[in-house]
């Protein structure tokens, strides 16, 4: 449900070496070229796109490692609303 929106955010903000549309949901985004600086931009864009706020405990590399990880975090935050 959230995957396409996540891919759109990644395409716009992650500075990936690969097209976000071709990355598997379990592929490592950092290996695909996302830097820690870009991950901050991705997080901020995700907050805007989904109208959520990532709590401090989710502000770690593992949260943004894969599309599946991001989707799980966003889904959890949306369920809390």
C-alpha cells in the first residue's frame, strides 16, 4: 500500500545510483548509493508524504535500510494515529 509512495520519495531524495523503481523491497538502500545525509532527507520527505513523525527510537540506519523496513516503520506509525 505504501510502497509506491516510498519509491517516489526515494527517487526524489535518496540520491540512489539505481532507479528506485527497480530496487527490490529487501535490497539494501545504502548499498544502492544512499548516504546517511540522504537518509535524513528521505526521512523528512516521508514525514511530509505520510503526515507522520519518526520518534527518536526509529532514527537509526536499520529503519531506512530497505523499502520493506521503511514500509514497516511507516505502517506502524500510521497505525498509531
